């Protein structure tokens, strides 16, 4: 799980220009990085202390891990 602070830091690079809707998003990778750009600035935030899986139990939630 990615920390809220990492997402908030990456959101600083997201554009507010509605004509560039494809730059109004962030990418969260499997190695705990959050990436965002506005076409001029690229921000990559690496969460070095992600939440442990034990903090977010998944009992009853189907496994979506690729085979």
C-alpha cells in the first residue's frame, strides 16, 4: 500500500488544464513508486516505508495477482 503523502507529493505535477486531460493522472507502480507529469515536470516518488500487508487484511477479497 502506498502512503497518502507519496500520492500527495506526486499530485503537484498533475496539470489542471482541461485540454490536456491525459496529463491529469498519476501512475502507481508495483515497486512502490508514484509517477506524475504535466508535460514539463516529471515527479517520481518512491515510498521507502510502505504499509505492511498485515495492516490491510484481505480476507474475503478475491486474489487479483497475475498468474
